[in-house]
């Protein structure tokens, strides 16, 4: 039996460590660890709730808009306020643009290197060093003109990411970390020329999705890596908070639906009161199995039995027993009804293309609605006074999955309690008190490994979840002590 430690895992946001036990060419056990501590829930206390959308965007530079949306949904909920139609549409457009940017980033610039040898695609030895070099060799099946095709798409996707950020920046002021998503709506005042430019850019992105993105992923898995339709299943349960509110802004009219897939059928109701956080394997002190509205963030890096800075969110499917759920594009597309209820590495990757097209079409429709139904000069936000001594919850979807913000105000209308559960906390959670693995840990079990020293197959499983440790963890204690040294082959 071999033990392989990959630390840090390459091509993810933040610092992720995985420990693998490999026996007879298969992974038999796995531990996923977030190596840094996230402290946003503590230092946001005492701040004005209206600042939460700006502060919490700094949780992550890749999906800041989703945090802004979750934060404004929470403070709007606390004030019992609905945004204006145009404010809602502009929030959707900024967030949709970020979704498209991040899907291209994940597929072409983070995950694709697990499958293709970019050095061969771009001229061999000239590119053997630097960012083009694959981390591991091994199971690389694509050659010839198809290899050139993926290399060309890699480069084109860079421009598509720029175009997506341009769409978002026209309304957010800049990307990342836009400034216009505020309580009650959005502070942007677009001109007709901005709408025309956003529509043209979004149409170009849609053309890329239809002509390159969808065919590329179909070719990758249905032709070259069909075995990955049976690798990396994980817990088999899927959860979505839903995103992109439409019409009246109610949760029932969202473009991406709210609900759970319990392993056998889709359940339309997802009750956030059934969410708890298990901290038994996390480096945290305090009470276990708390709902996030009452959650505690008390770090203890010396806690016995801990091996990750991630907590372990669990959902009580039947209202009593805790279950492990996967979140992300696959969960959203299954719950929404746009993708079959099947779970694997290949399904996670392909479902992104389905969602990308759905969002691009949604953005074109939102632009038309804002221009032709409500008018671009219609109010974009509702000003309101911050109430005292109240609570709010904001549930939405970040690119990587379900994102929730829970907030409480004190008598002085300041934030007195804040909790965030990020998608990667769901997916990369450690074992809970019952010893049940998180969904990535489960997905790794049984994965065939050709070379224990270069476990590229394990990277494919992990990358299919697109982990974002920047969201999950943030601050490390530097006491000058070396705990362990790892050398990764």
C-alpha cells in the first residue's frame, strides 16, 4: 500500500491538500484538507450591513459577485425589501457574466491540463517549462489534430473570459470586485450603447459555447475518456439553492431551480433550516451540528482529531438524519431538469457546458427585458433604512455551487453575527462525527491510479468539483514553525 500526499494541489483556487492511500492500483482511502483559516465571519462583525456586499466580495477574486449577491439577498431579507426590476436584472447580468468567465477558466485553464499534453500541442520542447508543462505525465490519450483543436480553444477561451468580464464591468464598474451591487438593487445607470455592447459580447460568447465549448467536452469524454462516466461518483446526492431570480423576483421563478436530488428523485423543496455544520474534523471549537444562523467560528489549530480548516455542512434530507450532498453545476442542472440524474467526473464537466448556454441565453433575454419592457431609465434600486435587531438569509449559487450568507444585526443596526457556507465547504468537507467522508473524499475511493507518484487520475476527480479554497479558507497563522515537509513527485 502506498500513501501519496499532494500538497498543494495544482490548479485550484487556494491551498488544498489531499492524502491518498493506494492499494493494487486503486485509491482505497482519502483525506481532503483545506490548509488555511477563513476569518471573514469574525472581522465583519461591527460593520454596517450595507458594507457586507463589498466586504464579502473579498472572500474570493474568482467568484466575488456571488458573494455580493448572497450578501444583498441577506440584507434585503432582513429589511423585507425586494429590488426593482432593473436592479434584479443587472444583478443577474453581472453574476451571469462571472459564471461564464469562471466556467471557461475552469474547463480550459485549470482542468484541461489533466487530459492533454499542452507541450506537445504547442511545439514540444520549446514549451516544456513554465505554465504549459503538465504537472504529471501518464494517461494522455489525445493526439494529432484534436490536440491542436484543444490548444486553439484554450487560447480562444482567454478572450472569452475577457469578454465576459467586460460585460460584467459595464454594469459593476470593474471586475472582479464590482461596486454597484447594493441593498435594494444595483446602482448602475447603463446607457443604450452599454446594452448594445453587452448584447454583442454575450452573443459572441454564446457562439463560442455552441461551436467550441459544447463540442470540445463531448469530444473529450465521449471519444477519449468515456471511462470517466463511471469514475468519481461521490455521495450521489445533489443540492441547489437556485439562482437568477426572474419576473417578480420570487424563488419560484429562478432560472436555476432550488431543490435537492436525494439519490433517487428530485425534491423541489430545499429547506435551509435542515442545514447544519459538523466541526468534529475541523480545527474549530464550539458546539457541533449548529444551523448556520447560530453557527460559531472559533479556530483552534491544535484541536485533536482535526485535519482541515473546512467545516462539514450536512443536509437533513428527512429533517432528522444528516446526509452528504454535492453542489455545483451538475447539481444545478439535475435539479433544474436540464441534465440527466447521473453523477461522475464526465457529467460534472459536461454539465458546465449545458449551464453556460442556459445562462448566455438568459443574459440575452434579461438585456431585452431591461431595454424593451422596463426601460433602462427605470429605477435600479430601492433606498431603505437598515433595521435594528433583526436577521436575514441570502441563498444563491456561486459558480462552484450553493452559497449561503446568514446575518444578524444588533440594536445599533450593526452586524453582530455573520456566517458563510461556501460551495467548497460542501464538496471538500472533511469527515463528520459519524466518520462519513465528504463528497470529494467519497468520489476518490476506487479511482484507478496508474502511477502512485503521479496520480493524475485523482486530480481529474478533484478538479471536476472545481475547488475554491480561497472561498473556504483565508488566513494562516505564521508562528515560524515547520510542521511537515512534503516532496511531491
